[in-house]
C-alpha cells in the first residue's frame, strides 16, 4: 500500500541543502518515501498505489513541534498576561495539582486535533501521566518524543525511592520504540529551579542507563539566569554542563538568556536549541539569541510550548515569528531568513528529537508529509514558495497530513480521531476543573 502524488511542488531541506522541485512526483510504500523526483518517464503511474493530483499544491515535510506540553490545551486562556513565575506558581501548578490521568488524556487528544489539522506531525512533550499521553499519541497516529517532567528540590544523595523517576522509567520501558517506533521516551529534569543539582545528576544517570535523550527547560527568564548566578556562581547552561547533563543528547527549550560562552558549550556538546518565540513573547521572557546560535552552527529547532502560554499549537505562527522578530529587534532583514525558519520547523526539529529519518522529503525517509493548498489568493503570484511558507502560510491551508505513510487528516476530515467524543469529554473535564 502506498501513494503516488504527481504534479506537486516539493519544498524540503536535504540535510543542509534547500530543495525545491516543481512538477514533482513523490511515491510512498508502507511507511517510507520510495521516490522523489521529476515525472518518472518510465510509463509507471504508480500501479497499485492511491493517486493524488498535486496541481496547485505544495508538499513539505511534516512540521516538528520541538517543545510543548500538549495537555495544557485544557488551560488555554485561563491565566493570561502574567510573567512566567506568577503564571506557573500561582495559577498553573494549582490546576495541575487537581488534574487526573483522564483529564490529561482528553487534553492531549484536543492538542493532537489542533496539531494534526495544522500540519504538525511530530512533537516533543514534557508533562505527567505520560502513559495516557502515549495512549493518545498511539491512537492519533502522530509521532512523538514523550517525557515525564521531573521536579524535586530536595537535596539528597539517593533518589532511588523517587516516585517520579520510577514512573518515568516505567513509561520508558512500556513505550520507548512503540508503535513501529512512532513513540519514543526521553527523561526530563523540568528546570534548574525545580530540580536540586543532585536530582538532575540522578536523572542524567538514569537516562544514560537506558540510552535515551534529555529534554529540559534552560535559561527561560532573566530571573532563572540571575538566580543561577547567585546560587551556583554560574549560568544555567554552565550549571547543567558541569552536572554532565549535556554528555547525553539534549533538547534545551527556550535558551532566551544564554551567553556567547554558553552557546560555545552547547555547540561542544551538540545540544539542540529550541526557540519558542510565541511563548517567550507572551510571558515577557525576552527574545532568544537565535541569529548567534545559527551562526555558531547550533541545531536550532522550533516549538510552541504549551497552549496556555502561547495560546495555540500552531507551528506556522512560530515560523513566522522566528523569521520576523529578530529582523525587527536587530534592524537586520537577514537576521533569520525564511528558509532558516522553515528548516527549524522541519529537519532541525527531527534531528533534535533524534528521529534521523524524519523531517525531509527524501527516499528512504519515513513518510511524514503535509500537502498545502497553494492556490489561495495569499500565495499568488508564487515567486518564492519558501517565502510563502514562512510569511504567508496559515494552518488552515493544510489539506492532507501523512504520518508514517498513513493519512491522518484530509480536507478537514480526521481519519484517526473521534472529534465529537473528544470535544464532549474536554468540555466535561473543563466543567469540573473550572466550573
Ligand atoms: Zn515548556
């Protein structure tokens, strides 16, 4: 079983090279992309495959949301226009104390509905009740790297009785590599202000034992940065570097206040830098030094963060912000180019998450792909399809979404999710939590 898509414009990164192929043919077989190129001219019309006419359409790799907390859709528009610490400690943690695993399951499915319809095929999540997030991911057909956010400020030598780490290990054993490797599991010390240094080291050692990667919030606010200087005499990045965390493949979210030296350390350890422009702007945290990170050759990916600090899971807005805000604040139209923003949202995200055969339209890669309708007025005339992706595209232009070779969404119709049931249950959950 596969698909034969013809007459389409392919826009993809091929590792570090941008490729735009007009009038292309793309074929899939099973979960893989088996052909990408011009018309085949061998008479083959993709016998036995389902044909899709791509006239007026563009095919791109599925978007990778490299930092989010999907179940936080439940808290969308609940506590807005606050700084991170007030928002988190006075509002969000209080609701989170009352969340059940069932709430997290329905909140996750709501987030997945939103992500799929907007062309996001893969995401990197940090939350709790991760078994239920994994269950929702398995059902939705999406690809994800999941982790249990670990917090413990108690300073001690032995954390072998820590119930959170135990849960994280159970989740790892149950879900890592599940669903034909669509689901993987990382370990996630939440942040330096919610984890004692020895706790971070214990998590690091657990992740090393299981051979998986790390997902962590890093240097999100000036308060975190200055508290770190006062408490440890070093920046958050240096603190984590000295704890050995970056010896493992690490996804560092935010990095708003990292210094030049911090970025050198991140480069040395191949730490991925996740830019979350929408959330950082909304919480008033600042603007990450993305142009410097790019020039240093760091792998910069893109994320929405949770829907209650954004307030959506729309990667098109993040791409647009990433391509615009740095130009404005630096008065430099080359600060982040359109194709760099598109690269962050696709191949760089896949690399950050360790999904090395994801994020490119390329033979042998898994078929995680999105078809956009480029015949709408805001795309015309089409001088430059990459500019259109970064500056003009809307989530509502997404027409067809494939993950692992399977269509999850087509022309407004969800193929894997019972949307009525999800919306009914989300409503019920919110009545209990906020009613
Ligand atoms: Zn976050």
